[in-house]
């Protein structure tokens, strides 16, 4: 009887999640699109496997790397409010593509307030997106000359990775930490996108379209 009740609760949570995320998610980070392409993963199929699971708070839903400035501090406060429960619990959910113990690093997609966001780790870095901004933490300290000249520089001139290569992203903030890390922030504007189960039944596509638009047209 307990197993039946547990199964029923799980099924209801899954149905609630699909309804809630289908209503809320209207955007996808281009980094999600590019990461899925690099991994050979179908984004629609990946989204269809999403289930409510609070474990996502522990690595994909955490605050962005700390970068000291008034605007960055404000981002940190917003992230802490998010973690305190400003958003519904069901929207701190996602799906894991690769686990932490994978030699290539972890990779996952998380449902944010209105956008599918990316969380990934690499042997030498970690990357996550939130609300149109991306945060890259390098596990090394770049030379001060590189950091001081990083503003508005193409990101792929500083970091070489398939997901970032040729992306056109430009650094908006850069900071070295006292513990040998380098934090880089850059804009990664999301594009219009619907969950596949919503798109299949949508009578009118949202502007400018439901398919992820590519950079440069």
C-alpha cells in the first residue's frame, strides 16, 4: 500500500512539474543548445526526461561565482534569495547528462524561472548560466595582464573549449581569487523556446520562434 501511495505521489509530482515548467519555460540558453550539440544529445528528448528533484540545488542551482563589484554583489543576493525559496521548488529541477565522476566532468540542464539553464564542470573549469548571464570559473589564476585586459575581449581568445569556440561571447567581468582561481562573466542571451510537450499543442508559436535561433542569423 505504501509503495502504491509513493508511486501515485511521484506520478502526480511529475505531472505537476510538466504542467508548471511547460507554462513557465519560454527560453533556452544558447549554451544549452551548443552543449547538447557538442554531446550529440537531442534537446527535446533531454527536456522530456526532466523530473522534479530537489537534488539539483546542490550543484546546478547554487549561486554564481563571487565577483566583487556592486552589480555582482547584487547578483549574489538575487541568487541567495533564489536558494531561499523565491522560486517554486519544482523549478529547481533538471536532468543530468553526465555525472560528476565522468572523466570529462559533469553536465546537466536545469529549469530556471523562465529559461533552461546550463550547469557543467570540466577538468579545468566550471560553467553555469543564469538569467542571460554566464559564469566561468577557471581552476587556475590567469596572469594579471590577461585579467586586466579581459573586458570586452572575445571569450574564446582566453578559454578554448568546443562549447565556447567561435561563440562571439565577450567578457563582461574578470577577477582573480586569492585561492588561485579566475572568475569570468559574460552575457549569453537566451532565445525563444518551448518545452516539447507544449510546442506540440501550441496553436500559435511565440515570437520570434520556438526553435533556438543561431548566432548571426
